């Protein structure tokens, strides 16, 4: 519907149309070259299965020339023939059934599909060995569930994720039906960097220094496979921007320029609208922004202020007749029926996120240069840098799970104290549940629900949850190199 209005246009068209004529102050066009025309955008056409239909995905290597590759084709791994990041959209209440074939080209490269942020039955959660047997090459796996809540989610494999994300193997899942007041356009923006060398070939997706410190950064930034794309949006319209950080390591400070905006959902969970100053968005976090588009011919910008020099991530060119004339007063999304934790009766559990002795040593010496870290294709890391409660994820074999980090009782309320004793940030993700954010020792955080909590260096954050979903649930850092080198564990709910 509205999404098709938000087509991607190229910079040359923008300059020739009207933006240049009105003077786009503050627009940093750094490379001087025209962005290639993309029609349609790599992710504009979502898969909207009819009720009862099965969505067919196939994880496979496909050579694609994304615009951000500068004319080069690269062997991506994707779920779909048609787009680098497929979007599956279903209305709330509709059952979703997905068949996923594993056609990845490497021998023994098994997969599962994890539905990030969705509180679905444990058997559908898609974690090899913990919730299901892996889907071996040539085999097809099936997932069936009804998403319990609306929101902005994504799906990905859960083993050898550094490699898989690095090659693009990610998709979005949007569950519609939460708008009390319909927006005028709805954009799904997948933010991911790519690790390319000067010849535009893939660099190693992981390094010792990255794995032991802040994660290995990409070299080329992109939104939906385009560096600094321009989207056409209806002038003076309310534009819902769903930003998904699907990068393995990138932390951003998200803001808007030349438009008003409000945060309407965090990790897909609707909240009381919060005026968007900036928002620290870590890997696997999602942010739904309602933006009031500027007048026709003007351009608003989505900006990352985290680096020394702000980076424009995407631009929105307002076109057509003004669709709204009222003041911008964003309506809250419909409330979903979450159980609220009973904090007075909650049991307190501490989780300390730390480096292992090895990790500290490597971090101290990594600048001297080390071997590329080999993470085995069966999700066996050869190194262990990180731990939760001094317990690193098994470095022997993921089929050997070891003991849980905690055993929770169904229906009980818990307060987790998440304590980061490292000098690096860690986005901490729990499966099958969402947290209520209570407090941080370092900053004022709004009372929102989230499934991925960005813990800053030395930060302690208290969160609450109701353990209302039985099963064994992963609990881990979503900087994927940290996850795969020890900062991962699971909790049981029985
Ligand atoms: Cu981490």
C-alpha cells in the first residue's frame, strides 16, 4: 500500500527535480557520483502471504551487484532470489508458515531460522541444538507460528552468524496492525555495512582485534544495499521509518535533520511517542520513527551522529501535494497485551558480561596484529574472549550445551541486573521474551520494552520480565563476534 509510494530514486533525479533548486542546506554529498537508479528498491516489494499460504525461502549463494558495491558483483548469501533482504509482512493474527531450503554452497553448512524479537513457542525459535536439529545442506525446514504481537522484527540464521550476516543472509518480518492512525508511507530500512577491500572483494568478516574488542567494522555503509539512498515520500506526510540495525557490529546514534520525528516503537514494541533527539541503536536493535515529511521539494535526512563526522544514512525527498496540514502530534501505536512484571515480588538475578582472561590478553595485544580468527562453519569458535557470569559458551561443540545461566519458573517475574564490566558495548538479546527497561546507572532510559538492550561500557541496566514462555532460550550479545567467542548462554523457563 503506502510503501509503494516510497520508491527509491537516484541522486541525479533528485538534483534535477527540485532539491537543488531549493538549495539543500546541510546535505553532504561526499562522493560526487550519481547513485545508480534502483527501480524497484532491493526491498520495496514485500512478500505478503495470503492466509494459509506458505512462504518459500531458500538460503543460497547469489551473485548480486548492489549499488553500494560500486559496480562490482559479489557472491552474497540471501534468502530470496529477488532481493538481498526480503521482507515478509503479515497482519497480526495471521498464521505464518515458512519453508526454508538450505542450498548454501559449503559442505556441512547447516542452518536454522531464528525470528528475532518474536515471542513464539520455543520449538519455532530456530536455534540449532537448543530448540531443533539443524537443517542440513539440501534439506528443507519448516516454521509455523502466529506472531503474538505487531512490530518490526527480523529473521536470520543462528550459527556461523558472522559469516552469514557478512554475506547478507538476513530478512525482515513486519507484523502489521498497530496503527491507530494510518501513516502516509511505511519504509523498511535495513542498515548494514559490508566488508570490502579496495578491489571490492569481501574482506575477512572477523578479525582477532574486532572479536576481542568492539567487533570488526564494515568498510561500506548501506541502507537496503545502497549507500545514502534517496526515498521519495509524500510531502507533509506522516512517514513511518522502520530502521533495523542488521549489522554484525555497528553502533549508531540515530537522528533526523530537517524534519520532526518521534520514536513510536523500540524493538517493535509501541511506546508513548518520544520526541526524537538522538537514539543509540546497537546491533539487532530496531527503531520505528514517525517522521513528518517536509514540504514538497525539500529533503529530510536520517543521520548517524556516532562518529566524529555525522554520516547521512538516507534521505527523504518530499514530493506531491501536501497530505497533512495539522500540527505534528504522533499518535501512540496500539498497545499489545504484554504481561507486566510484578517488580515488588520479582526475583533478582545478576548477569555480568566480561572478557575472559584470554580476551583481555588479546585485546591488549591485538593492535600488534594477529591471525584472522577462524570461526568454524559448524559454529565452533577456536577462541574464547567473552563470558556471561564467568561462563563462556562452549568452545568445544555447540551440540554440548552445558548448564543454563539461570532457571526461571513459568509465570514468575524477574529483575535482571545486566552488568557490563568491559570497556566495550554489548547489545544483549533474549529470545522468546521482551524486557521492560527499568533503570541505568549511566543515563536516563525511557520506560520501553526491548528484546535487545545496548549495554554501554561499564553500564549496569536493570530490566524486568515475566517468564511466561516455557523452553530453553538463548541469551547473548548481538555483536556477532562476541556471541561466537563466548558471550552467549541460555536460560530455561519451566
Ligand atoms: Cu558484546
